[in-house]
C-alpha cells in the first residue's frame, strides 16, 4: 500500500464485482539486456504479481502479465523480466507457457534463502502459437 500510494501508476489490478482480486506491479529499468549480449535496453521488471486463491486458474494472472507487458511496451520497454522462486511450479509454468525464457538462477535471492529463476521475454509481446492471448 505504501508503494501504491506513492506510485499508483506502477500497478494494474484485476477486479470482480468491484473487488480487487489480483494485481501486478512493475517498473521500467535501464540496463544490460538479459536476452541479447552487451546491449543496453529499457526493460520492464515485474516486481510482484498475485491473484487471490479463490480466483486462480481463471486466466487472471495471465491477463495481468499481458496487460503489464503492453503498458511497458508503450513506455519504450524492449524486454520484460521477473524473478520467481524455483519451487513455484505454477508461476514458472505460467511464464514458460507465455514464452518467457529462463535466463539464469539467482542463488539466495529471497530473504529466506530460496533461489529464484530470472525469466525474460522480448517486447513487443508475441504470444507463442497456442499460447496466451
Ligand atoms: C502465479 C499466479 C499469479 C497465477 O495466477 P492465475 O490467475 O491462477 O493464473 P492463470 O489462471 O492465468 O493461469 C495461467 C497458467 O498458469 C499455469 N498455472 C497457474 N496455476 C497453476 C497450478 N496451480 N498448477 C499448474 N499450473 C498452473 C497454467 O499453465 C495456467 O494455464 P491453464 O489454466 O490454461 O492450465 C497465482 O497462482 C498466484 O497468485 N500465486 C501466488 C503468488 C505468486 O506466486 N506470484 C508469482 C510470483 S513471481
């Protein structure tokens, strides 16, 4: 809520019956490409995404990620990347199905010592054949 109050434009929310059931938070960064060697790019960072348990498996998570990528693209993003717990099978599957590549494993990325996969996809987003939207 603290970040939302200072930077509401970083969020996209999903609503059902006027209730927020999911959100995604992103920011644009500038740095080395995760997909093309030695290239500096503007890249969108998905910092956080979640859907309430009762509303999962309805396509909301996927829709939030696609909406965020479209917004990042409008702001000049050339890639979109995120970190995800290596044990988070559901989320890893979602991103893989959407065409994200696993770039590397980041050891001890989380406070509890868990590792993360850094996953990335090029923008503008083109869903894989038979994939998302
Ligand atoms: C990850 C998360 C955002 C997905 O949201 P969602 O609304 O359930 O996702 P979708 O309905 O759009 O699912 C899209 C695809 O993801 C995969 N997926 C999602 N949940 C899954 C599950 N429980 N088991 C297997 N695959 C799953 C499937 O490929 C699914 O497509 P399908 O339903 O056609 O098989 C949600 O599970 C969540 O909030 N998890 C807790 C927070 C979290 O882990 N966030 C990610 C941090 S990087």
